[in-house]
């Protein structure tokens, strides 16, 4: 084992014309490697891949997640919707990585999340660490389970923001009902979907220990037609963008199923109480979309 490691280290170092000949040098390298590993654990609080899923900070700060968030929000900004100085309800907010998009635009935001450990980190980051942020007084944070929303919740918001949440729900229709009830202008919905032209919802088990998944251990993959029709029943106008974010999980061709093992296929929906006239939106399910 050590010999194999030594020869691969040597192979690497050969490229730089360096050779590990002394046993002590080799053991020093191993010690350095262990030291680096300890440092990594101390700095990140994480020991292995599975820990990453359990820890709110590590999970949501993963480069893959941050990249997905950036691509989705630059796409949202490109749609030219009126998102300035509005009242916003955010659901399934995680640790609040999307919330600044609305706060920076002068919105008053009630940001909600179902999982207590995410809320703890959310409050710590936004209310304590970033308590000096100029628009912090526009932010309220609360626990809300959108699978089982409180029947007596009577507040309404101009914008309801539901990105990355619907497919982690056991009862997607209950959540859509709730969000439609709270929404006086725009519902912005982004979710993983299943391919196909039938209205269907595929239910799937999820790992509830993973802090970015279903809090009840049960998720779903609705088809685009199912989502579009359910929104149409509750909103006067329903649109889809002509563009998709610059991200591999957002297909641009819905005419043939592309196998993406282990990867979600995602889509964005805009439901509205008012008619929207925008070259960025169509009022039907497009066969194809383009990159923004
Ligand atoms: C994939 S993360 C999405 C976070 C963020 N909205 C985003 O798009 O990056 C899903 C979030 O939904 C939360 N969640 C899962 N089930 C929920 C439920 N029934 N009610 C509210 N939040 C829930 C999870 O705890 C997690 O924070």
C-alpha cells in the first residue's frame, strides 16, 4: 500500500524532476497529508461527503449549490419582471442564500423554511453576522411547513417565491393551493420536473437527514403539464420563460427525454394575477427553450 502510494507520489513529483528517495521524506509527506486533512476537518467541520449533506452551512455552501443559485437568479433577473419594492413570501429558503435578491431590490420579505436547523443557521447569518445590512429591517424569518401550512395563515404577499422546493414536498398540491391563496400578483416557481406530456406526479422517497431535502422524507417529480394545469386552475395567467438558466439541469429541448442519471431536470414557471406582456414569456408549455 505504502509502496504504491510512494510510487504514485514519485510519479507526480517526477514531472517536476523531484524524487522521493529517503524514507523520512516519504513519511514527512504522509504526515503533511494527515495534517492537511485535520486542518480541512477543523476548518470545514466536515469529515466526509455524507457529513456535507447533514450540515446546513456545508450543504448550501457547496460549490454545486452556489453555482445553481447564481444561474437561477441571473435568469430570474433577466425576465424583466417587476420585483422592486414588493412584498415577498419565500418558502423553503434553506439558509437564506436567495433572500438577498429581493432585499437588495427594496422588497419586504417573509422568508420561511421548514427545517429548524436551517433556520438556526439562516438567523445566525442574516440577523447576527449581517445584522448591519441596510435593509435588514425588511426581513422576517419564520418556520413554515408548506406540506402542512397553517389553515389560519391570513397574510398576503405580492410575490411568492418557491425555488427548489416543490419537488421536496409530499403534498405539492397543498403547497400550490397555499401559495396561490397568499399571492396577490406573482408566483415564481422553479422545480425539478419529470419529462413527458401527461399530467402526472411521480412520488419518490428522500433522505430526511439531508438538510436540503424533504423534511418528511417524501418528495415528488411533477411533469410540466401537471404544474402548468394546476397553476392555471388558480391563477388568471400562467407563463413559462422562453429561456432557461445557464445550467445543465435546465434542458432546452423537451421533445425527447435526455437521460441525466442522478441529475434533476428543472423548469421555471411564472403565474400571475395580471396579464404580463413580455418577449421573455410564453403562455404555453414550450417544446424548446433557449439559453438566456
Ligand atoms: C433544495 S433546498 C432549496 C433551498 C433554496 N430555496 C434553493 O432553491 O436553493 C429545499 C429546502 O426546502 C426545505 N423543505 C423541505 N421540505 C419542506 C417543507 N415541507 N416545508 C418547507 N420547507 C421544506 C428544506 O429544508 C430545504 O431547505
